[in-house]
C-alpha cells in the first residue's frame, strides 16, 4: 500500500489519479520534472520555492556547503518544506556514500569508506545499506547517489577511498548486497559513474577526462560492473568522460550513442541521470549549459542534475536560480520546434513518474513507462 512520507496536496492527488496518459501536464511541467537542482539555504524558503514552483522542478539535491550541517532535525524540516511546494512531489537526493563523502553526518551513523567494504559479508553489507536507507528515509530523502562502482584507481584523487576495489566481480558482489539493503530501507540507489572513472586520472569537476583504452578492454574491465548490475538497479549516473574508441565527439553524458548502448546492449530500463551539468568537463566542451542540457535530453537522459559548487569570484555557490529559469525556458522553446525532442521529454517524464510511484514519492498508477 502507498504510504507517503509527507502529506500530499489534495488537488495534486485528484489530478494524479484522474490522469489517463499525461495530457493534463503541460510541456513546461514535463521539462521541469526532469531537472534536479541544488540551492543555497537551510530552510527551503524564498527564491528556491519560487523557482521550484515556477519551473515545476522534479528534484533537489542537498550539499553541506549550500544547505548547512544537514543534521537529522534540519534535514527533516528542510525536506518537509521542499515537499510542501505546489506540484508533483520531488525527488530529494544526497551523496551518502560513506567515508569522506557523507553529506548527512550529524546524528547519522558513520558510514565506513567503500574501500573497506570488501571485508564485509553480503549479510553485513545488506544490513549496512538498509541502515543507511532507513536513516535517509526518516528525514525525507528518497534517492542516494551511491554506490560508486568505478574500478579503483589510486592515481585519480577524486576517487580516493570512494571505490570498492579493482576486481569487477567483487565490485558487483559488494554493490549488489548494498543495493539490496537500500531497497529494503525504501531508498533508490544510483549506480555511478558510468562508464567508470577508474580508467582516467583527471577530475571531471575541472577537466575532460579521456579514456584511451580500446573498447573491448573497457568492456572487460570498467564496464563489467555496470553490465552485471544493469538488471539490478533502477538508476545509473553517466559521467562527463570522453571515450574516443566508442564516441570521439561527445562525452558520455551527452552522447546519444552511449545512451543507446545503455538501453540496447545493456538492456537497462531505469533512470539515466547525468552527473552535474555545472562541472567544468561540460563547460570546457565548448557548450553553454543550456545547450549541454539540450544535448543530454536528446541523448536520452531522464534526470538533468544541476548540483555541486561553482566558483563565483572567491565564493563557492550553487548554480544561480535565475540560470535554472533560463535553462528551463530554453529547453521548452526548443521543444516547441522539435517533435523528436518533445518525444524524448515525454519518455523521460513517464519514466520519472513510474519510478516516483515505485519508490513511494508519488501515489501509484498502473501505467508503465515506455520501454
């Protein structure tokens, strides 16, 4: 039985249950549902509420530098505020990997780094995953950007202690057990970062990493965990990495060829989430963030992430909310001129609603997403 964490707006529930297809939703609503944003502030008030409601934003992600301590009480209050906004209930996401990447720490169980997980049994890993999920669920978070299933690479500083090991088989064992725990606790886990930072040394926050491996070797090594887990997870995050031996023009997150591979060869039917489109691997590709967003949509992404920090002068901040408005407006305008883009938006919208229903963010409906 559906049990929402937060009280749902009565008019929304009435509209949702009366929906046959998605004709009641406007193009602006459908585009907004594909966007996940970060924002400054600990209370979810003011400008962020205006933007979320005006642009029909489908998800938010929390960060310590933007949203404060993220202790249990403050996160719970913030999540309730976010879900009180008008419109379709939102994904609320966080990076709760463990070790040095644990956004919610105060009042939450300390999670050991992924580099130590191989010593744990499947039972212990599932218990760990369930505990992480229950704590997040308690404060209104429904999506965890974890586990990292990139191969270990000690030369890649951004991956330090965040990866399990270099053995694809062991990575799958550990990640499968952890994901099972997330599911038991009612949280959607996101497999990341496809096709794997384990083959590169550069950090995509600042540069465009390039994988020089032949594609056959990439399949045997870095891609292997994603292939093995493509039927076990409901969400995959794509990385801003260039793989010349497969697509020499587009980074993975913006590549239609790679998205076709994920859906076709891998048979993945879940949500495809971009890594943050504010990262410099995207900006250094010569595209505006509006154009990169459009390319990600055309490629086949379901959730467009605008998270993490950007440097404004000497200050770390999130992408400006006025910029979010601009991106939303740009995509809507382009979609009015492009039937194929509108179809992509419709598919991604349907898929988001399907998984929001599956994971208890929205009331259930019987209509499945288009495959």
